[in-house]
C-alpha cells in the first residue's frame, strides 16, 4: 500500500524532510531511484536530453560500483546524483548501526548531501542521526511505476493528475519499473513541456525548502 500524493498532514509530521519545493514558477523535479543500470538509465538520459530536462538520480551504491561508466555519464550530462543506501535497505528492518554503515558505504561513492531512504522507510532514531549529515528527500508524487498491480496508463495518470509546480516526482530507473517508465516518462516530459514547465535539479541549497540547518561534513 502506498499513497500517490503525499498528504499535507504527513509532510507536516516530518517538517525537516524535503517533500516538495516552494515554487511559483512552472518547475518540476523529476527523481529516479535505484539505478544506475545499463538496461534503463541510458534510455532515461536520452529522454531527458530531448527536452533539455535535468533530473536527480538517487543511486544504489552497489549499482554505482557495477556500472561506473553509466554513473559518470549521469553526472557528465549535468544531472544530480544522491544517496539511496548501498544495498537498497529497508530502514524499518535494519539495526540502526548496520543501516548507518550502509549509507556511509554509498556516500563513499556518491558525494551528495541528499539522501532518500528506500521505500521511504526510516526509524525515528535513524532519521534523527541522518539529519545531522544529510538532507532527507522524500516526494510529493509517487508515479507507482514499480507496482505490478497498476497499468502503464495508471502510472501516467498518477503523475499528470497530481504533479504541480514544485512537485518532487518519483520514477525508478530499474528493471522492475522499466515497462511503465518507458510508457510514462516521455509523455510526462511532453505534457509538461507543452504547458511551459521546466525540469530542474534538486539542489536544496538553491531553493526555499523545509530542511535542517546541517551540511554533510
């Protein structure tokens, strides 16, 4: 079970997490979780390039090590990279110490002060510790491209119905999401481009966001 649109009351419960960007302009923030992988990530880069769009890639450290050339391509084409743990761990199921070690292992590969917990799941003490070093990025709109129970049309509708100026939208550059992503992403880019939107990097330091007053050491 998941919510496509993150309710305001949930965002208010965790005000130090970044849920969306306070925007008055027509801007979306497209994010891609779980890559990089050769079967999907280069295709995503091509789609973004066609619309002069920038994205933020929350990378799994193990995939960065396996596919370093693709990871470097993401950066070389002007996109942002961020930390998504080394092994895509569910924080609710992990001991705190082992979870922190895993995050740091990814941090050694991905130099970023942005962190997104896989599945959006963190224990309270995990969040408290990580906020000392990272800005925790969640989302405003979840496409559902990972969900085998929805159609590719529903995946597209999830974004078109809910994404507004400043929304942080989650896609996945993964094999699990590939079919729905390949249907939805080009249509999202075209739809919002036709409406005059741009697609920008998530860089918390350059925007008004709810965030802790910490920088990664």
